[in-house]
C-alpha cells in the first residue's frame, strides 16, 4: 500500500506505475477539487442527506479508443442497457477527438488506452455534488489542490 494524493495517483497512472479503472479516475478527478481532507470532510458532511444518483456508463467504441458516456451527456441513451441483456453496441468510425469537437454537452470519460484517460464534464452536478476537474492523464494540465 502507498498513500498518494489524487494528483500523485494521476501522475502515477500517467507514468504507468499503477493502473486504476475509469470510475476511480473519475473520482480522483473529483477529489482534486479539495485542498485538504478537512475540506473534503466538510463537503461530504454538508451534502450527506442530499441523495445520490444511480448511473451506469454506456460504452461508445470510437476508431481510436472508447468513450464512457454518463447520464446528462448528449450521447447518453434514453433507455440504457443496465443489464447487458439487450446486447446494444454503440460504435462509430469517428475518432474520439472528432466526437468531442462535434459535441457540446459532456459527461464522459475518453479512453485512448489503459493509461490515457480524460474526464469531460460541463453539466451541473446533481444533489449538491461536485463535478470532477477536467483532467487528461496524458498531460499535466490540471491544477489540483489536494
């Protein structure tokens, strides 16, 4: 075990020292909003009774990777296949970058490869939650506080 701050964990992912799945990357990006554990604790205590939203990512296969589409994104289906029984496959011949240029309402994780992820969110968070910082693991252009 090793204690790492969220930005340190993201740097370790970028350098391929560690790997964690996209949902954890999303949460690390969310944690980068806080400058201390005390601030995070206050935030979680203040919104504890607000409720939570259940959601499931929908995978869109692009020509150069994958996009996990999340609720609120303009590409998220009205009736997502939560169980996998419908065997719905979303795919496109377009590159992920082109899909980003064409879109305007984002709540997604773009996955180019196992260590190259990016979170894009420009919709309001529900239940007084906080959106993740927009971070691309392929570069260090984020400004984390924790």
